[in-house]
C-alpha cells in the first residue's frame, strides 16, 4: 500500500514568517493530495488540495506544490498568524486516503 | 450543508468491555470511512464502505473490531473486547466518489475513546 512520510514533526515560526511542510509518497498511482488542518480537539479540515495533473496551487496565504517525478509535495504558508497554529496532515489518495504523521505548527506572536 | 455526525463524542470504558460508535455521513455521500487516530499520529484507515459494501477492511483488527453499514447510510463501529491500546479518536469520514470536488473527504468531530 501507499506510504506517506511527513516532515518536520514540529515547527515553530515567528509571526509573519513562512512555514513549509514536506511530504513524500511511495505509490506513483496516487493522484490526489489534500492537506488538512486539525486544531486541538477538532476534526481535520481540508485547507487545500492538488491533483496530479497540476504542479502548484495557491489560495491566499497557502500554497501547495507537487513534484510527481520525485513523489513529493509541500505546503507553504506565508505571513503566518497565531491562528495558523495547529497540526497539519498531508494525504495521498487513489481511492483510499493515506495520511502523514502530522506536523505541529506553532506560530509565536 | 450538514456535516458528518458522530456519537458519542466521549466514552470511557474498562478493558475487556465493549463499545459502539455511530456515524451519519453527509447526505448523498456513498463512500464512508472509519479512521483511528492515536494521539500524536495521523488518521489510520480501519474500514471503507461504498454504499453498504466493504471496499477495504485490511487494517481492521477483525478479532475485536467490527463495522457495518446495513442500509448504505449510517454506520456503526464496534469494539469487543476493548484493549488499552484502543484508546484513540475514532473518526468517521465520507465523500462522494468521483472526480472534482467529490474527491474531498469530510470528517466528523470524532468519538474519543479512553480504555482504562
């Protein structure tokens, strides 16, 4: 089955700085890559996604890039704010969704 | 639109007892998933249903876990007997199968299980 690795496991940034979270996947057939944000005690919520026929997607301060050849994709958050503090999960999907182990992001005011 | 509903939100049981969780997916979502999320880890798929049929239950510990979706809508996940290592959040998720925005899965708030 698919294996998704996510780095780093924890990340602290100053407010206003950028944050980057990276994931790699093993199955070249995976064609959909969503990112979820999970606040403490809450459900994971989709923040951005990308399909395998697209290399980059941006939504305001959030962007995702995909390198199919290298089988890795990254989440970029610019101008971070304290409310961005949460755990972020990447996932790779063909039919099932395989999740990374999560990155705990702390934005320091 | 209404989200994925789960109950109970919290449950504390002793080891070797049984517990059942209920999930009502978003209306019209044919695909339903149960995930186990242990603290500090990503969600791990337990079982996937397409309507009332099982698509993937390869990671479901079948000696103690069971799940059903008899009418293709609501689903229940049962654990019997529970072990300490079953302490986790059980997340139900659903989606419309297919391309476009239908590829997105939507999670419920989760059922928090503590086994003591």
